[in-house]
């Protein structure tokens, strides 16, 4: 004859199991999300990302085409935020580096660098 659990012990076990199950489910879902997100983390989708601000971290080159100058810029990688509920189980993830293919004219670069830390560091 086995030793039975009291109702309180049984409820405690159920609560612990549900918490553990939620953490495992969240971790698996997070791993799938990261795997899917990381592969396109350095792609710009103009319709979906139109309000996202991209921070410029470096200017990698300059070319002069006629009377217009173009700057080759490097953006800061995107960040996938940590989970609010399980921040230690699902940490913040840094995306892949952007390809260096974005050339901006001087006026557009100046506008994008308006409040940008990169410009302040560059001036120092």
C-alpha cells in the first residue's frame, strides 16, 4: 500500500508542474521564434518596418556621382527583446549584421543622424 498525498501536497505538485510546463513551452516557442527571426534579422521590409528607426554605427565609404555624394552606412543590428514573463529563460537576442549596401545622399544621412549617438562620437 502506497503513501498517499494530502490535498495540499497534491495541489502544490500540480502548481509546480504547471509552472514548469509553462516555462518549457515558452522556451521551445522562444527557440523557434529566434531560429525564424535570426535568419531575416538583417532584412528591411519597407511596409512592415516603415516606422522602425535604424541606428547608424559607422560610415564605411563615400562615392561621388556627379554633384551628388553617397555615403555607405552600416546600421546597428536589430535586437529581439527578452521575454517579459521569463527574462532569464528567454534572453535578448542580437540580430545578424546588416549588409553594407545602403548608400545615402548627404541630405538623407544628415536627417538620419539628427539625434544619433554615432554623429556625436564622430565629432569627438
